[in-house]
C-alpha cells in the first residue's frame, strides 16, 4: 500500500480510512488541488457565471437582484469553494466553520442551494401546467444541474471509488471541541430541606424568605432603609386603640376618635389620690412607649391631593397615588410612608405633605 495507490486485489471499501505515520500513499492531482476539488471548482465557476443571467422571461431578474436569494443560491457555494481552496493554499488557516469541517460545510452549502433551485424548477413547471406559460428561463435548469453535481462531489464523494480517494488515508487529528462526544450529564443532588418555621411566627404578605418581626406583622419586609422617625414627630395619634373613619368615598370627613386616651383620663382621675407620684409617672412612661411604637405601625388609608410617585428602596418608581383613589399606608415613618399596593408590592412615599388620612 505504501508503493501503490491501491493494490489491484483490494477494493475501495477495504482500504483503511486512516493512514499510519509515514504510510500514506502519494496522491496526484492538478497542481496543489485534488481531482475532486478541481471538479468542484469548475462546477462552481460555471454556476457563478450563469447566475448573472436573468431567471425570468418577463423582465431581467437575476438571483443577484431578487432580494436575499443570492445568499442561498450562489453565496453559500461560493464561500464553500473559497474555503476549500484556502485550505490547500494555507493548511494552518481556517479548518472548520463552527462545529463543521470544511468538507461538511461544503456539503451543507451545495445541498441547500440545490433545494432552492429545485424549488424554482418545481414552481415554474407547476405554473406552466396551470397557465401554459414558462415564467422562468433556462438559468434555473442549468443551475439546478450544476448544484446537483456539487452535491455529488461533496455529499456522495466519500462513497465513490475515484472521488473518495480525497477522503481516504487522511492523517488523524484531535476533533474540534464541538465535534467531540458529549459529556455525561449527572443528576442534580436534591436540595436540603428547609428548617421548619416556628408555629407562632407571623409571615407578612409578600415577605417570604425575608426576616420576620413577629411583634410587627405589618412592618416592611425590606427593612428600614429610610430610617424610622421618632414617635414624638408623628402627626398621627400615638395610640394603638385609635378608631379610623374613611373620608371622601367612604363617608363624610371625620377625625380619629381616641378611645384609649379617654380611658386613660378616667383611670388617672380614679388614681389621683395615689401619693406615690413617682410610681405613677413610671407606669405612664411604661404604657406610653409601646403605644407610640404601635401607632407608628398602625395601618390607615391615605388620599393625596395630586398624583405622587411611590418608589422602591433604590428610588425606582413603582406606582402612583392620587386624589381619585385611597392608598393603604402600613407604616408611618414621619417624613416617609410605607405603602402597600393591592397586588402586594411594597413602596415608599416621600412627599407626605397635605395627605388626607382616613
């Protein structure tokens, strides 16, 4: 096998596909190109020249003036032949197109072009049968035959006795990474179970996964990025037992009625005889601090005199409130209101001036 191209007693199928080092026989061709490559280049050259003729019998209309059809009809074969020639002239140059080798890309290019030209032929014959007029010229027939010859020289060449010698006894190299066997896929390990939450923990709506303040179920799940205002600066009643009455759409204007304040007044009157004034002051301070903290988290309805933006922690607008609808405030921080949208979103209102509370 080292001295002859193929032994007379060997068939084409019995020839080895890969040659060992120094055992590949001499392959003759035309200059630096093999017989198959020269034949493929000749087919492409004729097809390229014919493509400038009109494919229509009504007006001049070649594939180069028919939109983007030139890409599939003659563009892809042109690129394929150019890469085949470049591979011979520069062996260390481009060896693949994506995951396709040069010969694989040429097979795809000529196959696609053949399908397009056969489609032209099919439509022309169908139109001639229906109307008796040939709307396209001889160009589609010539191009169809030439592209079909290109398919033979690329797709079926490895199986033909003479043209297949171009593919036999090629040196073996490492395949492109996209052409290598796939890596095995291992099943993903199961996630560890989440620790069970305490039964007495209250998770606010829309705050799954966030730290939960069980003493304040109406607090913001996003923390206090804007800070908390002192209870003394609140314009709202510092009492948890305040009764709110909506205004506007829900009824006439009314002020909050502080029942707990009335109860404290009566309670102080009943204990006015207590001589331990210091002890009474301590008890009053002990009760007033939780009440002020609770009032800050007391939810109420708010009505803005004009449209105002409600933003998130980063200052990105979320939605707007205005004089046409009441908005729910879940926390009063003095100069910032923590708002809750009807779909559960949490936002912050910075302009709290002239807000009507309900």
